């Protein structure tokens, strides 16, 4: 019962109106006195609410005395509410003032629920392509949304960090995040949808989920380039991995780590050795 009342309140009905509607739906045609008695509230409040409901067409009034009120059938009520909501949404969309900014804004979203709801809305709107870079923990949260998009014909390009058997396309490089002082920094994730909208964020058990959202073309381009470079290097490793190892040996990993920030600073001797190797 409380859930039904809550949903009626969500649709804009007052507490009293919601209780009256449920009372009439359960007992059938009733007078204002009978409704007030059944709810255990004052008749004046009930009569005022009944009058508002009748004016908007949500309840019917009988002729004669005493006036009796009855609810619409559930399907009639929901159809009426749905029509009114659609009409209001359409009016707002077409008449609400808007200022076209010179640049697309950046805004942040915090909390698991808010981030997931924001992302889910955009996944549902995707028409052409979704590029995803996530860990397996986050992949499990959006898997259904990605599957639905793929079933609609949306092209899906994604990499996932982890060993989930259901996620076979793995991110080629290890995470850049390092635990410091025992604090886990979280897991990075990014989404680019239709090459126009993107979200870059961080999620972890010991930190608040945060996402940076924008349609700014520079950020979209940066994320796409990052994803492309990772995957191209990954495929090159798969194709000529043995040749890379044979030609560069341990230096190949050192070259990579040099630019991702995981290599310790070189000592003077190491720097001199590197210079000598280069001169040779």
C-alpha cells in the first residue's frame, strides 16, 4: 500500500489525494462522508481533495444527493496521466528558453547511482558507436545496457581489465594506478558514445564514484586517441611480439614504463649507459 501511495505522490498527487484514490478504488462509489470515515480524517479536507480530483477528471461524480464519487479504472487513470505527462514534456522541450554556449560545458556526477543513471540514459540514446574502457567490476554494471545497444545495431568497441570469463576482450596494458600508503585509488573508466558524448571517471570500494561528463570535442578526441593507441599497440604485440622481444629484449618493457610513469628514475650510471648505447 505504501509503495502505491508513494508512486501516486511521485506523479504529483498530494498525500490526501493519493489516499482518497486508493480508498475509492478499493471500496467503490462512496460519499465524501464515507471516504472521510474510512480514512479517519476530517470531512473538510476530504471534500476539498475530492473536488480537485473531480475537476481534473481523475474521479467521477454522480448526480443527485448525496453525491457519490468513484475512481477511473486503473488503465483509464494511467492512460490519462501518461497523456498529460507527454503533453507537458513536449511543451517544456519546445518552449523552455535555452542559451547555446560557445563551448560544450564540463560537469561532474558523483555517487554510484547518479553516475550509472547518467550513463544508462546515454547508452539508451546511442545510435552508431560506443567505445568503452573499463574494469570487469564496472563492465558487469553496464553489460545489459551494452548488450541492448549492440542488439540495436550499435557498433561496440571495448576493452576490459580483468579475467571475467564473460568478458573476453582484455585491456592490453596494466593499470597506471598505484596503491599508496595502503589506500586504493580506484579504477578508471571511460565511455565515448557516438563520438559526441563522453564520461571519464573513477570508481572504487574506498572512494566516492565520480564521473566527468562533456560533449567537448577535445575531450572526445583525447579519449578516442588513447583507446586507439592502446589497442593498436596491443595488436602489434600479438602479431610481432616475438620479434619485439628478440630485437629489444628487456629494453622494450623499459621503454614502455618510461612513459607511463612506473619506471624508477635512472641513476647517473644508467643514464650514462643509455647515452653510450645510443652513441654506439
